[in-house]
C-alpha cells in the first residue's frame, strides 16, 4: 500500500503517466461573446457597416451558446 502511494506521488511530481493534453484549443464562449460584442460596438461607432454586421452575427452565435449553457467551443 505504501509503495502505491509513493508511485502515485512520483507520477504527480514528475508529470508522468497519462498525457492530459488535448490536440485542440477551447474558446470560452462568454469571453468570446464579450470580445465580439465590444468589436461590434467599435465598428458600429466608426461606421464600418460590414465589420459591424460580421461581429454582430458572431456575437449573437456565442450569445446563443452561452444561453444554452455551453461554456466552451473547441477549435479543430
């Protein structure tokens, strides 16, 4: 039993064992919504209509994900 505890401690210290890294990134939907909404407001204020419409549509997409309770979106 003691040897098992030492083995687990050794794994934790040396970061051996299962590789928990993923091959893709995750976007935080709430933070992405805030960023895109801010970009939308800036583009709207500066009369860049095509940029404003693009940012607004992206912001609405992330807002719908947040409303559904989805916290992260993977980037493949």
